[in-house]
C-alpha cells in the first residue's frame, strides 16, 4: 500500500489486511539496508487478528521513493508523519537493529503516537566498525559478507533452518544485495552517529519489551540491557543460541514475544 509522506510516495505492507482507524495499529521498522519483507510472519499474524499492520519501507528502501534519510531522528520524524498521514492516533512501534533506534526515538519524541515500544537487537550506542563502514561506503560486497556473518549465531552461520529449503545466510545476503547504491552505508552511518539513545530512553513512558539474542555479535546484549534498565516500564526477553538476525533465526519465538505486548 502507498501513502504520500512529506511529498513522496511511501510503501508499507499490511500483512494482507486493511487499514481501519478503529482497529489497534502496529508499525514495524526494518534494519539497515533491509525492507518490509523481514516482517512477513508477524505482519500476517497481526493482520489476521484485526490490527492495522504498517510494515514500512523507509525512504530509499524497498518500494519507497526518495533517498535514505541521514539520521535516526529524521527517520523517527518520518515514521510520525506516516502515522499522521494514515490518520491513526497511536501505534505499537516495533523496530529491529537500526529500526530499534528509530522506534526508540519515535517513542521518546512522539509519545502521544506511541502506545507500545518493542526493541529487537538494540544497542546504545550502536557503533559500527571502521572496516564495515569503509566497505559499505565503497559499495563493496565485503560489507554484506561481514554484516551477514556477524548477524548470525554459530548455528545460523552453518546455514540451517527449521523450514526445509530455506537458507539463513543466503536469505540475509540476498536481502542486503537488493539495497540501492549507498543505502547500506547511509543506514550504518546513522547508527554509528546516534549518540543520545540513553537520554531518549529516559523519556520513554510507554510499556516496552527488549528482545535480545544471546549470541548477538552486532549489538552487544550488555548494551541492550542498559537500554532496558533506563526505560521505566520495560522488560527483557533473551533468545538463547540466537544472533542479531533473530527474525531469520528464531521467527516463531520473536512472534510469540510480540504477541505478549503488541
């Protein structure tokens, strides 16, 4: 589905549902270099259970027009504008990785629009290695290889999947390969330059769930716990033997967790 946000066409998936302002709403925000497709399983679940599902493609990603936005704050303001464009009063805001920083900022700076906050694979700060940033800036495939490897647990790196015919690392690689030129670098740089996350976390007033992968090598679990400890009304859930790519490695466990709060 398309809607105009700040003068440009923005795409979001509805999980095959429909938008009805009288239903509860949930916004799903993807990570760096990705798009709405990472949310297929939860999107379909919540659409079937009469939620307005808004699984966004951020500007310059997937089917959304424009260039990728240069900061986490700008992306959070864009999410707020999207919610307003749909004439929705409040939404549960769910974000993974870079999307978790956007969701955090959204809940802190636009509290009246944020009913629930859920952070997957989060960290404050979310520093990115010079090696990864440099490779992404050069649009080198090495950036995809590094990020995809570091995002998976030891089991995930073996390529196994409970679903026959599915390949964890292969799927993650192909998703990042679809990103436009410069998109992955812009996103990673947004994460690297985001420094005021804990002060924003102090402002969050809505119920919050932080989902952590015990083997997350991209966003250190210790930093995720710090974020949760800073938010007044929060709880954590640790997925054992799971890496940063939790939507890929343990999609059922993530959905079960979302059901408890969204």
